[in-house]
């Protein structure tokens, strides 16, 4: 696992955006096959999306040959609800880049058969050739996508019941009323994310420091589903100084030294 530490969220977000853009361009230079990008929602990736949008508008990057799969979506929340992940993605990315809408995939939280919707989502990922890079964030409890504690590390896309803690954390988007936060969500599994060729996780602020420490330095455990990244051959975690706050001094120094040596 590679850990990239930047002074601020802004710098870390820009690093991530450029890393994604470089990966898209590197594949385009080799093949006409589309780049398959896994995407996340939440406050964490917004500045990365802003930079991707800026690059696109400046003609430095194109999404024309990019296929996307989002991580998750609330169950039974109308698509047009401002807090649906469909709305989020339009607002922060899709409405501002040159992506072909037929290449955009999000789980339908209102599908008549949710189980079937999840199974078909997995099939669509396989048909697209698998995910080249999955961008994700981390919950305060260490969850990856909506894979709450005790999710199987072999899990695939399915309906998840959210923990009360996650609903409380996300209630900031729902008038601070936990009862307005959907109780369930559909989420790609831990194994779905870890099947991507590369996984890039962002974690910012002191609120994420404990989760980041547990996922990076702790054991691989279904209690902290992000820890599954330890088994991935190409996992990258990009964090700001605050999110690095609970790492051991020696780990911190090592991650910095590795980056310096590989410059
Ligand atoms: C939700 C999402 C996760 C996200 C997490 C953190 O639970 N399902 O994918 O990583 O929130 O959210 P934020 O980025 O707002 O801190």
C-alpha cells in the first residue's frame, strides 16, 4: 500500500485528480478501450471532482472514452432528491465534463427488484472489462463505500442496512434529522472495489484519523472494511496532515521517505 500525505485537503485532492487524469491518459495512449472509473460520493471527493472539471474545461482531459460505476446509492430515495447520489454526481461531475451519459452507471435504489439490480451491476462491471481505478473515501468507522463493520471482505454488490452511527454522520445532509436518512443503501462490495486494478482512497480531516490508522496499521478485519486494501497489490491512500494524525511517527516518516525516494 502506498500512502501519500499532503499538508492540506486541497493539495491532496489535486494530487488525486492528477493521478486519475494521468491514469486515463496512460490507458488512452496504449489502447482505444475505454477507461473504467469507479467513483464515490460524500464531501471527501468534491475538490478532486472540481479539479477534474477544471482540467476538462481547460482541454487538458477528456471523459469521452471513460465509463463510470458509482459505489453506492440510498434505497428508496427519489433519484431527483438533492441528496441522492445520482444528484450528487450530476452536480459535482457529470454535468460539467464531456462524458457520454450512456457510459455512466449508478445503482438504482428504486429498482423493483433490488437483488437483481445488484447482480446486474456486477455483470455490467465485468462486461465493461473490470474497473481500472476505483476512487473511494472512508467512513468515520472505517467503512469503504457502504460496507459497514462486519461486511464480508468477499462481499459483492448488495443491499446494506446502515449503522445508526453512519446515519447520524450523514444526517448533516438531511436537515440534521437522522430519521430522514435512509436506513438502507445499495453498495458495491469490498471485493467489488478490491477487484479494481487500482484503488485510490481519500481521507481528510481529523475525523478520519482513527479510521485511517486502523485501516493502514491495524489488522485486516471485517470491522474496518477499508483494511481489506492491505491485500490489494495496487492500493493508494491519499490523506491530509490531519487524517495522518493517529499514524505512528515511524509509519508517517516511512511513507514520506518512500515518496521522496520514488520522485
Ligand atoms: C458515505 C459513503 C462513503 C463515503 C463516506 C464518507 O458513507 N457511502 O462512500 O466514503 O460517506 O463521507 P464523507 O466523504 O462525506 O466524509
